[in-house]
């Protein structure tokens, strides 16, 4: 790179940084902003920096700090990288990124973005797992039928979380959160792998992406497929006995569907139990965000408290290769639906949070603690911080539990939903799941 090109890149980095700081995309954490500003300073003068220097200058660590035991820099670098990845490209298709394994900011145009790793929440999946999703849902339906046919009782079905959907004549629909995946063609034209990217959530999104970035997108192909989170199976196993106990002896009342097949008509015609990630709520997301005291970031990895503006960001990576303590968030909620029905949400920001949410939702002691805290509330939400180490959850601590005001929630949408015919839950003949 000659001197004129270097100066031009510095100007572009500075311009991107100025827009990003002004937009508030980095959040309100002073440490995150200071880290970004420090890396920006070093990048503009092309000066290399090391982890120990960041620890000292940004985080005030001493010169003899043991960085092998203190993961502060690595954790904050990880968070900053994810925030930058969530920022959309500018009008020229350029993005400001923090390359993995480096402590510098660079500008990447559309033609060069393939040289850098994809955003962390983009998942590379094996075709076997996509196909297994269909088998898993079939087995899941069989499980509901077998369990609900047994006249067993379960006291958890009468807890604060589950009592709203228990012993009712309304059909119960278990909604599993799934997400869109697309194929990447190999050199021989075959599908080499399938990819999940939160920024590309449908066939239409993929088509628009390929129009905006024809060079980068030419190898991607729509395979009309969806995938289930890896934590979903464990979560459903934990919840199955309670779900069955809400309809004892009435197996025909329990159905299941994925969010990609969920419709607004189903929203008013069934009691609903949603199990999945918060960013795969699908058509449930709008009413959820209308009611919740939280908003969900565009990247899907952060909940923001609407009142305090406090952010709850998951820093769990998939796969989590660094042997350091990380954290995710588990979410539980109960609230009325638009037509006298009831909705329960058991979710996580990422898979560890989802698994822990299901454990909490099936823990009699924790459900009793929520009852003691919230009383006889028929609409509430609870958020837990989940500490993880490698693939294992270590602990879960209640962060927030509060009642929800549902007085205005369905007023605007109730009339059309009540009159809308409820479609069959039978899956279409065409299309891959």
C-alpha cells in the first residue's frame, strides 16, 4: 500500500469511527468506548499494540498483571467485535471491523469481506443436523401424545409460570424457535455446507443480499431449509412432563410447530408455549416486544432494559473455545394472548441460556421463589444471568422479575385476530424443514 492509499484508508477509518460513535451503536459502556477509541488511535497511526498495553492503558492494570488469569481484555475485545459486526455496511458496502487475533481496526469493502471470518453468530452447519430437525419434531410430537395420554399429575403445572395454560379446553401449541439456513456451493457446484446468519433470515433476505453484494453472494443458494438451536432438544426434554401435565388424558390437544410455520391465526386459537432463542420468536416477536420491559438488539445478543437502559449482553461464543468464564441470559414469561388464551415463553439469548431457562421453568423450588416474589401475577417476566465455563452452565442468578402491564397490549390487534380462521397445523407438502 503506497502513502496515498494509506492516507485514504486512515480518512475512511476515521469517518466510519465518527459515524459509529455518533450513532450510539457501541452502547453506553465507558470501557467499551475507551477501548474503541484506543484501538482507533493506534490504527490511525498504524502502530501495533499488545494485550498488556490495552490492559494497562484502557483498564488500568499494573505492569505485572497476569493476563493468563485476567480475561478482561479478551472479553471486552470479543464484545466490541460483536458490536462492530452488528453495524450494517455503509452505502458503499464497506464496514469497519476488528479482525480476529488482531488489535486494530480496518475497513473492508464488499470484495474483501470474504477474507475475514464471518460474524460469530453465523453458524456453519452439517446437512445431517438440518435433516435431523425433521426427525426431531416427529419424535417430539410422539412424545406429547404418549405423555399427555397418561393420567399423571405434576404440581409444577399449577405453578406461577404454568397455571395459566393448565387444565383448559383450549388446544396447546408448543412453538419451537427455528432459523433459516442457506447453502454454500463448492467448486463442483454441490452444496458444501449450510450457513445460518441472523442478518439473512429468509429466502427474500438472501435474494436481496445477493443483489447488493453479487460477488460475495454468488456462491450462496437458497435450499428452503430451517434449523433448530442445539439447546432445544435438552430444553424440550426438561419441559415435556409439565407440558403433558397441563392436558392430562387429552393428548390430541397438544400440537407442535416451528416459528417458520407459525401464523397469526395460531396466535389467537391456542394456548402457546414458546421454547427457543429470543431472536427466533418469529411472529411472536412483535407482541413480545410490545409487552416486555426489554428491547432486543438487532444482532439478537443483547437485551436492553427500557427503563434503566441497562444492557444484558451474551458473550457466549459458539463453539466456546476459550476456557474462560462467560455469561448468557435465560428468560421466562407468562402473559395473556389476544383471545383469552395464555402464552408462556421459555427462552435464552443463546443456547446455554435456553437450556438453563428450561431447567428453571421445571424447577419447583425456583417457581415457588418466583411466586413469593411476584404474588399471584398472571403476567410477568424474569431474567436470569447464566454463567458458563466451556460447554457447561455453572450458575444462574435472578436479575429481574417484574409484573407486566397488559392493559393496552392486544387492543389494536385483537379484532382482526379473533375473526381470522385458524389454519391447520399440518405441514405443507412442499419445502424442507
